[in-house]
């Protein structure tokens, strides 16, 4: 019976031992809670990545409908010529039909932005397109475990900090990489934490970017600000490379706005308010916290003070993680809401295309019977 006795009910334990047991149990539960919050944060990243890939597929379908309608327009033009002499003569004087206006979701909801559409020239140290395929960059990164690619993720830009003529191994060991989902930096063959903690960031979260010019001994840095207020730094050894990548990163939020896909201003402002409240609460706790022992302090008071300090630190960490999780949850909600609009738009276009296709088919069959 004595082996199954709860240690907290033992009469031989002092108050200090009981408090120490409760404190350890509380800290363990807090650490478990923080670990679960990190899992939720990682799950949010994966969900946003999958939604971004799904969005690209939907936008591709929307664009394909433009090509289908363009082909239908040419078919209707030729059917009009074949149905009667009057139609043929009218088409002869009217000429080829003018291209239809794009009916994509992006075209209908485009907003005007003052952005340099031309942009700076792409320097040789920035690899893209066929150069990436030729050097087999993605395969090299996967084989050397430099990056774990999601299904549907691919490299768009690789900015080599090892020189324009570096081999793929040297270029991938010191570079900045932009995929269609995220951006990250590699230095010395290892991933670099862009903000001291996270080793990459989602392009979907980019609000703006600014150039911090380096000196003779320091690289240029491009500082990226997220919609949630966080900042990330990417390093570039070449000024032309940093200017080009700055333009690319600043194009991301503009391209997203073309279909109203950025996080809503309510989402961004709510995240900022939550972060400011958390910083204010942390400052208030720091002001009240007793970091130094008081005169005549007992052993149990000392343990309580140290335990409270640890719990405050854990609460600060947990608050920061949950703030990030909440922002990503709101971003997921915004993304799903916009994709629902996009899906509805595609369904309407498909119905309209089907009507035109049936009408053209009916006209063609009639011509064959005549």
C-alpha cells in the first residue's frame, strides 16, 4: 500500500518538497502546451502551403477558360462564314475577330497600383527558368537535404552569393532561394534563420521589402516586412542581385492584390493589436517581477519567486507562438474565403462556355446536314 501512496499526501514531505513537486509539474505541463502550440504553428504553415498550391491550380483553370473561349470565338467566326454568303462577305470586310477581353477573376478584380512593371535587368548571378533546369538545382537541394519541397513546390529564383559562374554545389551552399511558396537563405551549406528563429517565410505573408545597403565588408540586406509585423533579412553579395530581388519581393503583394488574395486589413491590424497588447503585458510583468531576493526571504518564497519567473518566461513564449498561430488561422480563413469566390467565378464561366459550345455544336451539325 505504501508504494501506491500519492507522494503529495505523504506526511514526511515538507512544504518545500510539496511546492517543488507542484512547480515541476506545472512547468512540465507548460512545456507540453508550448510544444503543442509549435505543432499548431507548423500545421498552419503546411495548410497555407497547400492552399497556395490549390490557388495556383484554380488560377490555371481560370486562365485555360480564356484559351477555350478564344478558340470558340474563332470557331463561331468560321461558322458564320460557312452558313451563308452574306456571312462570308460580312466576315471578309470585318476581318478577323478581335481578341475577347480576359474574363479571369484577376482581370475582373484588378486594382491600379503604381509599380515599375519593367523592373531592373536580371543579373547573371540570379538563376531562373531554363538555367535552374540545366543546373538541376531542385534535385541537388533534395539530394543534399537543403530543403524539403512540398508537393507542387518548385524553385523560381536562386541568387548565388558564390558568383555567377559558380558550380551548382557552390551556388547552393551560399545563396538565397525563392520557391513559389517561400523564401530562405543558405550560407556555408546550412539554412540560415531569417529572423533568428524561423529558417524560411511564406511569400504569401509579404507586405513590402526594403534595401539596406552594405559596406565594403558587409553584404547588402533586403528586409522583408510581413503582414503580421514580423521582419526577415536576406543577404546578397552583389548590388545588382539585391536590387533585382528587392523588385521581385515587392511584386509579390501586388500580384496577390490582383485577385484580392492578400490578408485583409482587418486581419493584419488585429494581429498588430494583439502583438502590441502582448508586449505591453510583458512590460507590465517585467516591472512587477522581483528578480532580486528580498531581505528575510524564506526558502519557499525563493522557490516561488524563481518559479513565477520561469512561468512568466513560458507565458511570453506561448503568447508569441499563439499570436503567430492566430494570424495564420486568420490568413487561412481569408484564403479559403477568396478561393470560394474564385471557385464560384470559375463555375459561372464554365456554364457560360458550355452554353456557347452547345450553340456552336448545334450550328455545326446543322451545316453538316444541309
